[in-house]
């Protein structure tokens, strides 16, 4: 009995740009919140934000890059979470909204590679 697996044959430039945008956003937000643990009065809050962004970074770096569809859907949590953070902190809302918008752009740039069945993936068994 053999198991089948979806193998990524190749991705287009749009996907690569979208992936880089998402990786950069998640990495920079992880670093930002990690630094804020030590400089602001709410270390537990920023520890939580750091963990949130680090988790997003790992999902984007591994299963998202492998074109696992669940990772594309799950990555929408990142811009939603960042936009929600903007609602709670009006003084830095523009920053959070800008990063959330960049994440949405990254996701939209990658949509074709996740959902188009034009021979870019092979099923082997």
C-alpha cells in the first residue's frame, strides 16, 4: 500500500514575492515584539505577541512554502490579529494596519499557486 503526496514542482515569481513579504512581516513583527518585552512595562503582553508572530513565521516558512492549503487559510490569522492589535492601540494603529495590509497583499499574491490546478503540482504514489 502506498501513500500519495503532493509535491511542489515550481512556483511563479508572484508566489515568491508574496512569500518574502509574509516572511519579512512575520519576522520583523517577531523581532519588534521581542525587543518590546524588555523596554515596555507589559512584558507578558509582548511575550504573547512575540509567540503569536513566531508561530506565524514558522507556519509561513515551512508548510506555507510547501503549498499546504491549510497553511494559506491559517496565515489569514496573522493580518487579522495585527489589525485587531491596531484597534486596541490607536497611537500605533497605522503601523499595525500597514503590516496587516502587507500580509494581505502577500496572501493575495500567493493564491494562484495554492488553488490553481494547472499542472504545477504532481500527485505521486
